[in-house]
C-alpha cells in the first residue's frame, strides 16, 4: 500500500472527502505542485516536519513561506526543534518527505498551522505521496487537523 492509499484510508476514518489529484510529473515541492495546479505557490499548504522532544512537530505553512524555527517556533514550543531526517519523517508520520499530508498521520503529532494560510479561500496539501495533492479550505484544515493557529513564518 502506498502513502496515498494509506492517507485515503485515514481520510475515510474521519469521513473526509479528499478529492485528490495525481500528477505523474510529481508534486514533491511547493513549486512542483503549483506548476501542476497552475496556481500561485502561496496556495500550497506545505507540511514541514520537525523533530520534537516527544512528538513530531508538523508545521503547515504557505508554499512561499519559510518557518522561523529559531525564534517563533522556539517561543511556541519552549525549545528549538531539530530538523527532521527523512527516516524520522517516515517513522513518525507514516509518509515520506514530499508527500506528508497535513493530517492523517499514523502516530500522534503536534500540528501548527501558520496564520498566513487564512489569507486564501482554498489551499492544496499533499495527499500521502510526492505526486498527490488535494484541495481544502484553511478553516477545514484547522478543524480536521486540530491544529494550533500561530504566526511561524520568517
């Protein structure tokens, strides 16, 4: 079972109709996804995984943003989380780098959504693989992921 099938199974558990799109050219980076969707990179909701003390920290931010790990994330968490290795990402989320969805992780995670995403009516997140994306509103994303809304961008 690939990451997309795993993620679709997780979506069915919460009755979320994902409406995924697959692109054989790939959507591994925010720029790749925006090119495939023919949208601005800001409308891509990228999931960045950091190594927390007890749980993986997933930060969902706009594809055009960088996360301020040293100041803002440190202030939120009380410590500066480490960069996650690809092995850590797979172990803690169940998905490989480039396909980590904003929710539906196979282990408990702490999810933070950047307040900047709420400037958009619709955003696109990864659907479990590096060639799958799905549309969602930022408000649905916050509700489904049980994310904390914070300012995390540089």
